[in-house]
C-alpha cells in the first residue's frame, strides 16, 4: 500500500495514512476516462431545443392559388418549409442524450482518475476540515496555507459551513464522497480528501 502524509488545516503534518492500491495505484487508461467523461457530459445535456414542423406553425391550410394557369410555381400550403414563416424540416426536438456504461467501468474510471492525481502528487489528505462559521475569508486562509488556487475538496458528508464558505471562491468545489465523479476530478488540479472520506471511498469503490 502507498503511504501519504496527513495534515491539519495549518498544513502541519500530524501523521500518515495508508492508501489502498486498488483505488490509488491503478494503471491509467485514457480511453476509459474519455468514455466516462463523454457519458457524463452527454447526461448533462438538456436536450430541450425544439423547432416547429409545418404541421405546428401558425397559418392557413388553404391552397395559396390554383394549381395551374397563374405562371407561378405550384404551392399547396403557406406553411411549407420553402416559404418564409413556414415550418422547419428535420429540425431538433426535445430528446434525451443520456446513456449508460457499465457500473464496473465507471468505478474503474474513478479509481484511475484518483490514481492519476496521486501519481502527479496532486492529492493530499487533511485530518478534518471544519470551519467555526460561514465565512469566505476563513476558507481562503486555509487554502492559502496549502498554496492552492484550484482544488476539489472531498468530505465524508454534508458540511454546510465549508460548502457555503467556498461557493463564492472561483476554482474550488466541495463535494461529498457520494457525488465524486471523474469529470470533477479532471476539472481541478488538486484533490483534497478528509481522512474520514477515505474509508467511505473504499466502501463505495471496493464493495
């Protein structure tokens, strides 16, 4: 097992912790991570774009002029896609872009993303991250102690003071282990895990 240092909020080393190689020592395969990120982004698409067909646009159903004898091209409806104000041909309609990939592959991709950050020495463990009050200044001071300007902070559960103190600071995101995903790991240069969240990660990814 790999070993990493555990720090407090002042970046003082207070101990060490073992990291499971099945989570933090996995060989990284970029194509798997790519597939998972594509799936996540597809699931986030709203798919609400919508256009009106010739059956839905407003307009009379009467034939504009008689079929023959006028010298003009034949026309059967003012709602024709060829006419200004007519319907749209093959335009977008509300749809669901989401799709799924196997659960085992999603878990493997998450382990690969964490392993990648650990191998880059961009993953660290903090003993606990509790703020006495909801104050952005307090959160920024802790991040300055670690010299972080971009980080994903993983907690064991809901931490209202931390979440509300950090939400106005660009480049930072607080997330419980239940919401951890590949896209957010790749989106942030640094990963900060609370010591308690490590046990929850093992339960989630190795069960």
